[in-house]
C-alpha cells in the first residue's frame, strides 16, 4: 500500500510531524513502513510556463522553437522535440540552473544552431514512471489546464512536492489498504481527530429501481449488492488533483469515471465498478455462480473461460463481469458513455480468491476482497463515488438505489478484562488508560469494574478474540513501554555439551579448510560395508523388507556412501572434490537383533583432483597423502591433541599398502588415512582418491575440557639440525618419538625437513634430516646445556636404531 503524505493530511492533521517521523511511529505501532519515497527526487527550479509562439526549427524536422513566458517578463527561447507542443499551452519548464531527477543540470545551450534557454518537460522527465503517465501524454509533454497560473511551482501543481510511505502489510491488516483505514490508525497513534470526507448529492426525481433491478441468486457468495444510476455524465480527463493522487498511489489515470472508482477504492478500500448502462444489454443485474465453461471477455481484452467455482455478474442472460476480479469489455465505459450503472457490493473473499487464482488475474479490487473489506461501508463508498461523479463528470444522480441483501449487519462484541490484559502483557495498565486506547481506536465500548465489552467496527475484520484486543492495547500503549522480564525458573540456561562443542569445532574447521559437508544414505549393501574390512565380532543389520538390494543393510562405515557421492560428481565433470560427513554407523554383536543397534558417530572424508589451483600462474597442487594428513593435523591442533596423536604406517583392506597410516591417540587406535587401492579405484571408476575415517566418540574422549596456556617465551631459542643415516625400514615417526623422549623439557619442536636415499649412501640405508628447537622459558640457554641434551639424543638414537650422523 502506497500512502501519500499530502493526501493523508486531508483526514488527519500532520502539521507537527514529518513523513520520516510518522513512518517511525507507524512502524513502532505494528505496521511496518518499508520505505519513505520523496517524490520530487531532487528536482529544482521547474515552473509553469506558457508557450506564446511555436515555429519549426529551420535545421531539424523534429524540433520546434518555442517562445515561452515563465512569468518573468522576458520570454525564454526553448528548443523542444515533443510532437504535441503548440502555442497557447501551459507546460512544465525547467529554467537554466534547474536540476532533474537523473542529476542533469539544465544549461543554456545551442541545438542545431539555435539557442535554447531551458527545457519543456514531459512527466517522465520529471520522474514519473511511464506506466503511470496518462495515455494522451505518454509520447509528449504534459499540458496544464488553462486556469493554471504562469510562473508557479510546477512540482506543486503535479503533486510532486509529496512523500509516499510504502506499507508492508501483513494479511490481517486489511483495514490499512485504504486511506481512511490508514487515517484511523494514524489518528489513534497521534491522538488526533479524524476528518471524514463530506458527501453531498443532488438527486433527480427518477428512481434507480426504474432503471435496473438486482437479484442475488448466490447469497452466501454475495451478501449485498447495490446498483446506482448516474445520467448525463461527460467522459473526459480527470482534474489534476485526482490524477496526482492516483499516480502517487501507483495507479494510471484513465478517464474521470474510471478514475473516480479507483479513487474511492483507495480512499474507502471498497472496490467499485462502473458499467455503461446503455451497453449492459438489459435492465437486470443477476448475481449467480458461473456456468461451467461460460465465457466472458474482460477489460484486458482476453476471453476468459469461467467455472462453477466463480461468481458472475450477469445481465440476466450472460456474464458482464467476474465478481470482485474484473469487469467485462462489452459494458465498458467509453468516450460516448452518458449513463452509468455503478456497482458497490460485498463479495465473499474466498470465492474471489479462487476466481483470481484460476484466471491468473490479480487486481487492486481482488486483493481487497480477498483480505476483507468494511462490510458496513459498502453503501457509503458508493455514495462517495456518486458525489464525485456529480462534481467531476457533470452527472445527475438518480434517486435511490437498486439493491439486494442486507445493507448493514450487526456488529460483533468482544469482552476482555483489564486484569487479563495486564496478565498477558506483564504490565499494570490502569482501566482508565485502556479506555483511552479504545477511544483513540474509535471503538465503542462499555466498562464495568474493569470488564470491557468492546463493539468491533466492520473496518477491522481482524479482531475476533480477546487476544486481538490485547494486541491493540499493547501496540497503542507502546511496545517500548512494556517492561522486559525474564522467566522465573530454577532451571539453568541451556548450553552445549563438551561433545557438541567439539563436534561444532571439527565441522567449522573442515568447512574453513575448504571441504563440503555431505549427507549420504544410512542404508547400503553387504559388499560395500566390507570394502575396507569388517570386524567379524559384529553382525550385518539387514532390513526385513528393503525397497531394493542397494539399500538393504545399515552401514557400518561412512566411506562407501561418500565414494558414491564422489563418483556421482566425477560423472558430471566435477573433478576437484573434498567431501566430509559426520554421521552414525550401526554396529551390533547380536545374532538376532532384539534391541536397537549401537550407533557410533564417525567422521569420514574423501579427496580427489587438485587441492590448490592457480590458473593465472599455471600452478596446481594435487591432493596427496600429505595434504590429507596436514588437514588432520590441523584438526587435532584445534582440539588440543597435537602431542597425543601418532600416524603409523599400516595396512587395511581396500587401501594402498604403502600409502596408508593408522591413527592413534594416546596409543588407542581411532581410525586411518590413506589412498584408495588402485584396484578398488578402477572398480569404482574413480581417479586417484584419498580418504580418512575416524571414530568421533574415541577422539572426543581424549580431548581435555580444560584449556591450557603457556607463557610467551622471554628468552631466545636455539636450533640445531641433524641428518641421520638409518636402515630404510625405520620410520621417521619412530625416530621423532625417540628424539622427543630423549630431549626432555628443553626440546620444544622436532620437524622432519629432508629424506634422501641413493648415491653416496649404502644399499638399504636412507638419510632423514630433523630440525630441533631448544628453549628454556625461565632463562637463557647456555651452549653447554644445549650440547648436553643434544648428545643425549644422539646417544639414544645410536643405541636404539644404530643411527649415524651423516657427514
């Protein structure tokens, strides 16, 4: 809903509040204002001018030279390209120095050799959307009426010195789909009076019932229908004030009669429709359900096929409109129309919504019928439109109305107590304050010892239970005024368990490292469960009635599912992949399952293709064993387990025998890492792939809940490098462990930086180089202390592994 600030000021005095302040107050009271649009868009120095003379430009067929009077005595010569410019017109003129919405500054220029001192503006050039410009001015400049004064602000005349509030309405606030509904809301917020439009009509002696009769066949779908007659109307353009208000609300002006129905739609929230009485085809209006496959040509020129779920307005024989959605083309108001049949009715929102959806037609009218209109204001809206047709179209209103159904219905009442209101809101609002709020909302009520019996006006169909009234009190009292309290309870605030915290740490680390989390099936086959070995102590858990053999047993490992996902992506040209999954595997030692299987949570991942790729420099780093091992080491560091984890070369079914390591924490095996065996890779039709799988329960059991910190060293460290020649069967990890044990407290870091085998070394030997870092956090190390520890390490290595320093 677009709400013009200037138009709203007709109903509520807004002199002491700016549009921005008003938007803030409305939002705080429960209706969100999405945006505040300033309509002039920075336009300056645009006035009304009169084209005194227009001649053809000597050097351009499509340009005119105009002499324009802007009320300053001297005429301005302006070059204009509009096809409809003519002498005697009053137009919008941007004088030299003016600014237009696109930021363009108007200057004195020469066009094809002739001086132009300004610009004659079209509505589009003044920031009005093309879809809202009246058709007669769509291809040229806008022309003011002859009565318009020369030299006045053109923006004021065009209603562009205005601000529009854009409401984001929830479905329950249908009352705010009208200017009067918004006025009621604003008046309640600002604690002001509301000024309703005055309706004065001079009616003829004829009777409307002599012109038309109304019959409702489907009374549940249409509880009330009114038909008014207006004679001697003169179809023409609407006055500028009406055009301006429609454009501000986002509706394109058509002609005075159609514009009046749209204006009342916006003002009262009541859809109306004007029929050309002479083209109606009868003197009867019959409201009934449409017949299956009955057809009507609507105002948009489309042939519509109706169904029995729709409501049709007929002339007794054939449809002339789809009730609440759109009128028919056969009875459309045209330039030669002189007599109008004005429809004002109340249609059931559900049947309008059904028709709108089935026909694919959404209109301002259908939107309001669907959400709910003021049931008792239908007749009043019709009378308002009659008054405007008399005033703006020269029409003569025929006395009375042809109607069927109940014009008004009794109002519902809701009872609520001040105690209940305060109990729900946690407040201590007095009965007097509550009564003042109901008065501000213009609700009639009776109060008896704190019990309020409130009569609900039909403009507020969203109010039906006491809690609705409590909400009204809360928002008018002010949400900011409601005290903030915490629930009183003996329970402790919730939080994550240590397991959950570690689970979240691991997931975030892996995602940050560049892996994507996957979710795979918990069901697989016996063969896939055994790809990477199977503990014979456990039994396969088979479904009693599997949907397929591919999903017949519960998984005991996560890797087969991840490899399926890997294969699926590789088949779709996704060659660089890193996927992980944290989920349960299902294990049981029972021969016959008599209880639920034990669920143990695992972490598994698969890697293939390039890990790093720099296309600009032509560098690519393929995934290998050490990339995957490095990711795991980073994860163990996050969990504070770096010193407790070991990788030992090992063997496992389905894994490459020389590129597989068993992972242990504090000497307890928790999983493995390595490359898929080439034979299995070929069988699965995948490229070189690396995997790991860990038991999260065993891993997290070793995580220390306490965080330990070390003081930053104040003293310098000493580094030494050693290159050891050992048998090629001895692993670097075993040597590293021995170095750490022998180095004691002074040895802080041990890292492998080189491995060599070949020339200058004996057969069956290899050289492994280590970098050692010594540090005493309490004092500066002496050469003697470092040498003593270093010699201890070398001695221990020689005794255990016959390790020799490489010369």
